[in-house]
């Protein structure tokens, strides 16, 4: 049911097709984040219009509200949110460790308090898989622990625990129509990243996720860890770099052989009046845009750029109209999806690697703050 076929390569960068029950994913691909079964401010029709093909939802949040059993009874996530294309859910592990004010970790699982009402809950690998099976996404994640990337001793303990939890996640899985990805951890420690890459690869899951990056480390540290892991990962499995989503990060990730990306940054920036543009990120609240008749980006083909001027978007922002967040989200997501479409074409014709300096220069100034700890949880 799940098959990954590499269609072209340009050094480490590659294009591929990942087959799922809800359609084929052309990789490399960027997934908008629909934390609570919605990509904030956007409808499924908006997502189709920008050519989104994969959406991520959050196990922790949907377990707490409205409840995974309710989603199951409503026909699963695809039917519940009326999204007909492939979906991915994370394990809930990151949110347990980043959002819960009180948590107790042991080798069996994690006891934590809800950030919503303070009620007590417990996640184990088996519980996480059961929730994700109720939600019904095409791609699901093994339960893992994301720890402080700079504490070698504890990162080692958390990595070993993640490995045991991955084995238990595999044993707990009962549905054949979901692809379970193991998650590599290891912080920014080269020896741990290599050990984790080898272990998770040995489990022979349909795909491999890389967690614990974009959590406060430097870009050089992230790239160094990708360099360590890349030669250790199986060629015939899709690679998912979790929580990474600036244009520069996508370009560098593809350069390191990554196939799947997700991040809340595009929609979060939109709600704070910021837009990706080929001449640098724009703060559309600035008074300089009050009479600007240009679109956000002349080269963009999204509905927002085809239709509206920067002056109108600034007016919506100043007037506190909700439409501003919708229109800028449409543009920011389309900008990243269009970038991935271009990258797939460049890999196919063999020019991607030579174009990387040009692409990085083009998108310079759009990085912003991309720490997963800050932005991963609310879309």
C-alpha cells in the first residue's frame, strides 16, 4: 500500500513518489500544519487552490480536544475536516515535553497535565499509536522523547528510550493502511545522531523522521547533523525533517536529501502581518505600504497576489480584519509550495545543486525565527 520510488537525483537531492491510500505525494514536499484539524484561517478549498498535497495534524491536541474517539466516530480526520488528500500525524511526544507544565517521564511512558485544564493524562507508545489509529492519518509517528539538544548525558538516555518506544510502537500498530515512521533523535551530538540513524533504519519502517532539530540549535549545527545522518539512511525510504519551514531551510534540507517538511511558520508569520517575498520578508503593517499598488510578490501566482495590493492588505491589518490572516497565509504557504515545485523541476533536469547559491540569495531575508519550541503547536 505504501511505496516510495525515486524518480530523479542530483547528488543527494532527489525527487520521488510516495504512494498512500489518499493519493501520491510528489517529493520533496512541504506540508502545511493543521494542528487542530484545520490549517489556521484556511479552508480545504484554499489548500487545494495553492496545490497543497499533504497536511499535518497534531495527536496531542486532538486527543485533548475534541478527542480521538470522537474523530474516529466521525469518520476519521479526512472526513472530519473534509481533506481528501494524504495526512500525517505526529506522535504527541514533542507537545507532551514542550507544553505540559508538569510531567513525569519513566521508561514506560509520560504522565502529564493538560495545558488546557490541568487534567492528568498518560501517554505510552501504545497509547500514542491507538490515538493515531483513531485519527486515521496516512502517515503516523512512533512515540519519542525530544530532549535538550546540548545535554549529552540526558540526550543519550532519551535517545535510548526513544529507540525502545519505537519498537513498542511498531508492535502496537494494527492498521495496514497507515505508514509508521520511526524518529531519529540524538540532539546535536554526532555520535548519538549516527547511533540513532543506524538503529531507526534497522527497524525497516516505511519512512524515517528526523526529530529534535529546529529546537534552538544553530543552522550550522542542524546542517552538521544532517551531514552525519544522510549516508546512514536507506535510499529507498522517504525522509521527513520535522518542524522545519523557512525557504532557506527547505533549500538546504533538500540539498541534504530530505523529502518531507512541515512547519507552522508560514501561517504564524501571516497572523503577525509578515509575508515571504523574493526581495526579503515584508512586514505589511509598515506605513510604507499604505499606498503600495503592488502585490506581495510580483512573481507569485497565488490568489492573494493575483488579486490584491499591499495597500489593501495593510488596510485589513490596521482595521483588524480577520481576512488579512487568511490572505497572507494563502500567499506564504503558496510561496513554499511553489518553491518545492521549482526544486523538483531543477532536480529532474540536473540543475538543482548548481542553483542552490542563486536560490539562497533569492530567498535571503525570509528566515525569521523558526524554533520549533516556539511555533510548532498552534499552526
